[in-house]
């Protein structure tokens, strides 16, 4: 038995990724908590310019994300079920709860590591949900697939499966980032909004009836 509407879960956690990514940029020293491609670019630029402090911030993001993905690989390596999805959501939820406290206390480096850890968990969860073409922390591949969807539609070949989900992912990430930018003067509230989204999502998964896995 599996959870209902995994696509909706992926869209919701992509909104969270947009929120915390923008928070990291505005509040935690111009780093991306979820987007590791961006952090690799920032790390390379910082090293080339000799800005070691900034390079370390990007390094902390990469290490935190990697640790989160590794840590979540065991519980999410279980068979696909409501329980495994709730474990993944719970790990991300508590990571962001800790993140809100660290932001409030001004512990930026710890906040970077913990936030990136949570996004590593999220990336592993998105993979676990098996939604075709759904990557919550990377927009580049989603945009490429959206253009493929558009071409197929214009050629009269019909809209491919998952086109609506990819479009929703694109806008969910953008909306999350915009909301965080508007609330940049209140970073703790931005993190708490992410926590509320995850709490609501976990509750919805917990109370919804499981659906039979497709054979």
C-alpha cells in the first residue's frame, strides 16, 4: 500500500525548498540551502577570488546536504509506504524546526548545516516518491522537460504524463522564493511557514487512506 497523490506531496515540498533557498540567500550569507548546483558555482567563485569565509559557507551547505541524503537513505530505503513517507517528512520537519531556532539565535553556520541537511532529506524523499521528472531542488532539468512537453503539445502529440506536475513544481519553487523574499525582514517566520507546510502535509498523509500500488 502507498500514499495517495505523491505528486501533491512533491509540489508541496518544492514550495518549502523555494522558501528556505531564498532564506539562505537573504539571511545566511548568500548561500542556497536547497540548490547544490548554485552552491558549487558560488564555492568556485569564492575560491577563485580568495574569499575563504564565503567558500566555507558553500562547503557547509554541500556537506550538510550530503549528510541529509545519506542519513535518509536508510529509512527511505524501506518499501514505499505511508510509514516511510511520514519518516521522511518527519526528518525534514524537525530539521526545519531546529533551523528556525538557530536563525533566531543568530547561529548562521549551524543554521546552514541543519537547513541543508533537511534539504538533503527532502531530495531523498522526492526520489522515494517516484514521481516522474520530479526534482524538488533543481529547476534546470524541470525547465528542460517542460520545453519538451510544450513541443509535444504543439506538434499535436498530446501532453505527456507529468506535464502538469512539472509546471506546478516550477511555480511552487518560484512562489516559495518570492514569499521568502517578501518576508526577508522576518526570517524566523519564513522558516516557521515551511514548518507549518510540512506539519500540514504530514497530517494529511497520516489521515488519508492508503492506495494500492500500481502493478
